[in-house]
C-alpha cells in the first residue's frame, strides 16, 4: 500500500495497531467459553487500546429514558458504576 501524506501514514499506522489489538484479543479469548468473561475481556482490551480507565455496555430504554450498565471494566482505582441507572 502506497501512502502519500502524513495523515494517510497516521491512518495506516492506526489501522495496523487496531488490527494487532483485535488479533491479541481473539487469541486471548479464543478458548474462553464464559460469555461474561469474553465480554469483560473485550471491554478491557477496548479501554486499554484507547487509553480509557473504563469501558461499559449500557442497555438503554429510550422510551423510559433510562440506561443500565450491563457490563463494565474499570482500571485499578476506578469505581465501578455498574447497575447505576442513568
């Protein structure tokens, strides 16, 4: 692949990093059978890739205007907010 500009080089670099991160997650979780453990692993990998201290899945009920965190990963020292309605 030929890349012209610094912006395109940065995009290509980010794509390679993202694909590498996905490959590592897939290798780590390939033999895992527990769906909660798989979801937690994906959340952790996502947060770490983006440099975040928390990653969560929120189930939203748009008609009622509420959301519930169904799965959450937090870095050490970060307080969990799972089961808090938003």
